[in-house]
C-alpha cells in the first residue's frame, strides 16, 4: 500500500542524492588547476545524463530486475516496462516502484562520477563517455544486483551494505585505483605543484555533498520513520567525528590544520559510515568517524610514496573509506539497533565480520580487474589520454573550447 509520507521522503531523498553529483562537480572542480575546471565539472554533469539514460533503458533492469541465478537481473524491465506507480514489495513496499527506480538511479549516476577524480586533467572526453557506459553496465549493475537485488547471491549470504559502502564506494574507489595506474601520471607532476585552484569552490561542493548525503543514507531506509532517523544521525555523527579527527591529526603531523584537510575528512567520514548507517548506534558512528579520519589520512599521505597519481584522491577517500566502513559493519552492527541487520564481532558474531571481509575482497578485485579490461578496450577504440599539447594547454580549451575564467 502506498504511504504518502514514505513517498514524499523518497522523492525528497532522490532530489538530495541528485544534488550530490553537481556537488561532486564543485568539490572536484575546485581541486584541479584553473585550466581544467570546466573539463572536471563536465565529468559529473555528463555522468548525470549518460547514466540516467542507461538506467532507464536497461541498467535498472540489470541491477534490480527479476533475478537470473543470483548474478544479474534479466531484461524484463527494459525501458521501464512493468515499473509503474504501484509498489514492488521486494524493494520498497510503501512507495511507487517508479520512486524506488529513480532513487536508485541517482546512486548509479554518482558512482562513475566519483571515479573521474582519479584521471582528472588528462583523459579524453570521448574515452570518458565510453568508459562510463561500459563501467555502469558491467561493474555497477551486476554488483548492485549481487548485494541489493532480490535474489542477489551476496545478499543471500548475509552481506550488509546499508547505502553503498560496497556498491558505490568500493566499486568506484578500486576502479579509480585501476584508472590511475592505467592512465598514468600527469605529465608535469615533477615540474610544478598540483595545487587546488579554488578551495572555496571545493568547500561549496563538500557542503552540497554533506547535505545530499542525508538523502543518500537516511533515504536508504526507504521509509520515513525510526530507521531513517537513525541513519540521519549516524551519518552526521561520523562526518563530524572524521572532520575533527582529520584536523587534529593534520595539526599534529604538519603543524597547521588546513581547510582542504577538513573538507577531505568530512567526505571520508561520510563515505565510511555509508554501509553502516542503518546498522550501528550513534556512539559507534562517532568511533567509525574517528577511524575514517585516521585511516583515510594515512592513505592519502602514502600516495606520494607509492607513486601513483590519483589526482583527486578517489581511491584514498572512497575506496579506503568504503572498505573501512564495510568492515566496521562487521564490527559494530547491532540487532538491537536494526533487527533486519545482524550483530557484529564486538557483540559476539565473528561470522558477520568474515562475511563482510569476503564481500569486500570480491567486490574490490572484481571492480579493479574489470575496470582495467574496460580501460584497455577504451584505449584501443578511442585512446585514453589527450595529447601532450592538449594536456599542457588544459582540457577546457582543448576539449570543450571554453574557459572557466576570462581574466
């Protein structure tokens, strides 16, 4: 039966999650050099269009359609056939099926956009478009079905992922690592510092992401009530704890707390709490946030030592954060908080931790390996990197024929 309050909350949550993709555009756009700001913004806005179309054509059917042996959905819901205004009891029994579909579309949109941070300032736009279509189809849609789809095999094994620690952050993060390695470092990294050109823009983006994340996590309750309230509170608790932890750690490590560090810490906290938001208590969320700030800080500071060029830290924040959060579900989850979840290791259930660990290893390996294959294919078809001249001149002029600033 349709519940009007649940439906209203889901539509608002959909709008909030949609706003996260423009928020990501600003977050990433401020972090690149001035000559690449528009090319970076374009990654997010293009993903919004491309993936939404793919989702309505066949992506939603692959991810959530009638199950085929636990691996993928069939094509019965292609072009949104049989996806109407009555609820689908397998997913969201109190809202129209179309509301659930469009809510999930926004998750599918932002996930490949997150990967763009790994190859910012050097990938061809044609390569990006092809990559997004292929990646959404052969990485995102199957993994979403395994974990969230009715009949998905990892769901059947008891894997818990409330709002996308595996489906969104692990897939995008480990794919971003693959992209950084395959595409290669920016040409002039050894010649000039790669500093953000507009930190206020990045701050606006982080604020929009934080705001939208309440729809991302609390909306994943798929109803307006106690569970959405819990997820709302745990989301904020982890975000503020991670921000504070990052500030303190950076202050002690480098002598000065930076705005850029505080912004990065907040996103790390939000990414890390995502899989756990509806399964843990607020006090556990505070601990998870502190852990997120510490672990992701170390991950970002290892990048220069390891030598790979993940331009905007997509792996260090989303891959490492999503992995940490997925394991934290296996540690902190409590049936007293959510009877539909499980107890974690700290409540005597070691099995759940190993279930989470196994799912993480599988999703990370699958995303990494398949992304390498996709990138190799895209390189063979259209080429991955812009020319040296285009990279030196910047992608805004070279690929899009315009500049972000006429000064």
